[in-house]
C-alpha cells in the first residue's frame, strides 16, 4: 500500500538513482507549501491580525506565481528563465499588504521554487538564489501606498532579486565566465533573463486601464 502511494507521488530513475515528483506529487507539494505559507503569514502578521480575505488573496497570488513559472518563455543553460510574469505576482502581494507580508510570500515562493527545481553547490548559494532573492520581490510593498506604487515597487523588488543573483554569479559561478570579467559576466547573464521579463511587465503596468484594474483588486483585497 505504501509502495503504491510512493509511486503515485514519486518517480524513481533506477539507472541514475535519482527521483522526482510526478504531476500528482507536484500538486501535493504545491498544496503543502501554500498551506505552510498561509500558516507563516498568519503567524507573521499576528500583531496586526490578517483577515481570511487577505490570506486568500495572498495564497491565490502565490499560486499564480507558481503556475506562471511553469510556462517558461526561455530557459538559460546555467540557470534562470524568462517566465510569464511570475515576479509580478509576488510583487503584487507586497503592493497589496506591504513589504513584510510581501517578503514572507517571496521567501515561501523561493523555497517552493528550490524544491521543484533544486540547484545547489554550497549552503549559502541556494539561500541567496531562492528564498532571499525572491523575498526581495516583496520589497515592492515599500511603495504600497505611493502613487504609481505598483510600478515603483516592481522595479525595487526586481532590482533586489537581480542583485542577489549577480552576487551568487560572481562568488559561486565564476568558472562559467570563460576568461571574461566575472562581474561583467554575472551582470549581463542575469540581466539577460530578468530584464526582458521586467520590461514586458512594466510596459503592461504602464497601461492606465491595467493600473486601474489592479487598484480595484487592491480595494477588494481589504
């Protein structure tokens, strides 16, 4: 019975000895992470009690971030990918409820992203590349009450994530520079997938009707 249950959620490659989750396994993993996220969010916001509506909106936005991350537009050979606006959904949580909740959501998403696509060469590198980098997206909440806050917040959050990846590129992935200046290599490599997605997102956010719709969602979220 336990063996059947294991096989339902996990696929084992006999030749390599590696294992990875099935579709059902990924769904179960997503559900677990979202539940943990809601629990952490509830605890983290204990001083300022969060409503069920706030928890629900945050969980939905995080789920959309996970779903859009699956549909990659382009994936680079040494990590990083252009996705369908996944960074926006984490930034949007910060825009809705402030930097604290946004950072918690980003960290939770970063942990989930690592579990789904783990890549680690040291203890510190995955911390920077996953929970810390995606947690920085929550900094969008700094401008949650500002005019054009979603645009300014998005730029701040994405910049924070970009800096984290640049640092890991310089410190841990310098061998891929191929004789080039390591700092320049890391700056350009990470910009090659973060900047296109950011530009496309910002172009959409600059449409007045889109900003108005997001403003309405923000009103509904409280």
